[in-house]
């Protein structure tokens, strides 16, 4: 199953069935948290509403739990209800390009039980590059009622990760760049390296040079070292860039895939936890 939608398919859908489609713009920059909202206010796909990684799609940062903990689910359900989403709504989320923030929103709705959520392939830049209309108008959407049906088995906490690290039926993967995985560079956290035993699958390697995602045989080849009969726990720095890997794994037919929301930033918040810097 694909969780992606092309610009052409989205354009056709909007022309024929706009009333049952909600577009969500989640453009964001980690180094400039206001940049995404500013870009949205300047121009966006007509009908799109904005949701912010830190204000809407993450909870309050604490000592433990990671840099982008999951938001309160009831509060998020109320927010998406207010922008016109219920379980019958088709939701299309987009980023600037094929960035990780769209996949974060996709995962959150998937986790809350929504079955019709798609990431726009190529993102806003692709939409605009192909000559499609943009606007600065803020839409007025009709409020609906979204009642979450949370899939608790789609995530794990740090205690479960510790228990599963030596379980031969579980594989933990780290979605960050190789240099951060190996601890050669660390721009964000006090410690560098990765959770011991984690395998490196940099999420950006899912995107091809032509700005399309790997699919079909290419995706199968990409994940060929991961047996489909094993549990896959996906991590990153703070539970955001893990989400493109989850989307891709599920698209490739992996059914037992779980997010560790706190990821490396949660792991190192416990001083006693070891960190590895060798390739696994």
C-alpha cells in the first residue's frame, strides 16, 4: 500500500472532490521554528491549513521523553477536528519538499486510527514548480469531530527498547545520517553516537535524485536486510525523522513496525544508558 499521493492526483482530487479532502501544511525548520508558519502565510496550496511541529505535533519537552515528545492525543484530536477532519476525511499533508515533518503528521494520524492520510510526493516545491495555483488566503473550514482510536501497539517506550535490544526477534534502526549515527558529528545533543545495537537506515536515502520516493523493487532492495517476520523499532533523534522510515517500511509490506518517540534524545537523558559509536 502506498501512503503517497502525486501532485497530479492531488490536483485532480481537489478539482473533483474538495469537500472531502483537507490539506495540511507542516513546513518547518528546526533552526528557525517560525520559518514554516511564515512561509505558509506568504503562500500555500489553496485550502491548506497550517500545523506546527512544536506547537501542534509535539508535547512539552521535559527532562525525559525526548526533544519532540508526542502531543496529548485528546488535544491533537480536538485540533484536527477544528480544521475539518474526521475519519471519513481524506487528509493530504505536505512539506517544503520530501521532508520529515509531513511523515510525522502522517504517523500521528495513523497512530490515532485514521485510515486515509497521504503525504504529497515532492511537497510544496513540486506543486509550485509544476505551475499550480498558490494563495495567501486562510481557509475557513467546517468543524468536524474526530474520535481517536489509538493504535497503542504502534509505539514503544524506553523500557521496552531496553528489553528488546537483545531479543533476536527485534531489530532497532536509527534513521539519522551516518555521521551522527557514528558519533562523528552531533549538532543537537550533549552526547554523540547511537543506541547500542541499532542499525543505520538514513531516512533521506528513501528519496531519489528526481525527488520521488523509492517504491516497489527499489524499496524492497533498500530494506532487504530486514526480515519481515521480525519486529522493527524505528528511532532517530527525537521521533520525527523516524517517521519517513515507518511510512516506507509499511509501504514495503512490513507489518510489525513501531516508533520509539523519544529516540536518541530520550535515551541519552538517562546518564546510565550506554552509547555506541561503531557501525552495527
